[in-house]
């Protein structure tokens, strides 16, 4: 009876469904280490004896730490398995309240800087491993300057830098002007138009409305930057004539050419449905369900497990996908 119970418990854990969220990691110099959609759930986070950025810190044990459920730190650990530039992770398990983050990709905190984490533009008041994610959440880790804090209770601190966000059409005609709007998010999650922001292809900075007129000769990525703010996630715009040559849905652009959006699975049972446009899915292990119908030509690699794929006739599906339904 006990053996059967153990087997059933193991099977239940193996079939746990992952969730998909966006994760972005920015260094203090504005370099992007990650900006990907990642599936995640309960996972192992590596710790390091060299993670000693905290006052009096002795470093981690070096043993992997299991974080329960999808959380704002575990998603970076999952992403790092496919993104070399996120490694090494400098994380310590020396504290009883959870994990401490010293660095990602060789960019480490020091006496004047720390790794801040925000979910849906709002700074967390707990460690990343303590915050449970929901499907579709947006996670941002950024190495920022340590704030000035009052030395007496209630120890209030200066707010962190605002986070910029771009809104723009997915496509445009070469040379035509189109409006781009930039918002800034406070670390408490309040959104307002962002003035004085420099945008790719704009003649001048954004007005008080947050809007600037942009003209592009060819497809590319829009960046939005302003001193003292966290740079926006670059936004691709397809620029072609006729306009119908561009997908109506936004995909990613790399080096000015149309590239597929990359979605990476975890080792659990993923349910993956990317957005519109061309997508590239690497589902990895687990019994995955993948739906890439609609949009451009998608490429799917399923990995281990027993997987189901719903696809269009033009999609490229790897042979490791056991069950494929085309329409």
C-alpha cells in the first residue's frame, strides 16, 4: 500500500503543470542578459560559496535549493539552463528567510548596488523565491544603485528608478511617420506618460504626453532610454512595402531581420501557447501540450516526455513530438 502511495505521489508531481511568464534581466550598465518567455514551476536553484555580497555574508552552501511553485527567482534559474549569459548565478542560502541574490552572469552586487526584482512593474517586498508567479506575469531583475534610507524608524527609503515601457504599432511603411508612446512605471506600479525619452528613429525626445513621432527606413527594434530610468524592453517594428508583407502580430527582431519569438519550456508538463507571429518553441522534458496554430511559420522541438502539438500545415515540427494535429 505504501509503495503504491509513493508511486502515485511521484506521478502527481511529474504531471504538475508549469506556467509561462516573461523574464528580463538588466545589468547596471543597461546590458540585457535575458528577455524571454519561460515556462517554470518548482525548480532547483544553484547556490554558491562565493555569493558573499551581503553584510557579514559567509556565502552559500553550494548545494541546490528547491524553490516551491513558480516564483520570481526560480524562473531565472530555469532560463539560465538555456541562456549561458545568465551564468553563473551567485545565490546564497545562508539566511533562514530564503535565498539572497548576489549576481547573474558575472554582474555582482556590491556595497553601492543590489539586484532589485519587480513583477508586473511593482518592486517586491519579499525575496524573489518567496513570490509566487501567475501565468503571463512579467518579471524584471535589475542591478540598481542602493537607495538612501532614513537611519531611524520607519526606515523609509528613496524610490527605485522608474521602468520604461514602449507602445507602438507592429508594422509601418518605409519612411512613414507613426506615433510611439512611452510610459514610466514607478516601483510601486503606478504608470504615467514618460517625458524626455529618446526613441530610435525619433527626431526628438518624447513630449509631456509621452509621445514622439518615429520614422524608419527598414525593420528594426525600437529602444527607449532616459538617464536615471530602466531601459524599456526593445520593441520590434516590421517596416515593408506593401504593409501586408509584415505580420499583423508582433514577433521579435534581431539585427534588423524578422526572427521567431523563442519560448522555452521547463522540465515539467508545459502548456505552451505562444503569441502571434512566427515562434520557436523548445519544450524540453515533461508531457507537454503545445498549440502554435495561427501566426507565421513556427518551429517546435518537444524534447522528452509524451507530447501533443496542434499546428498549422506550414509549421515545422520535430520528430520528437509524439502526437501532432495539423489544420
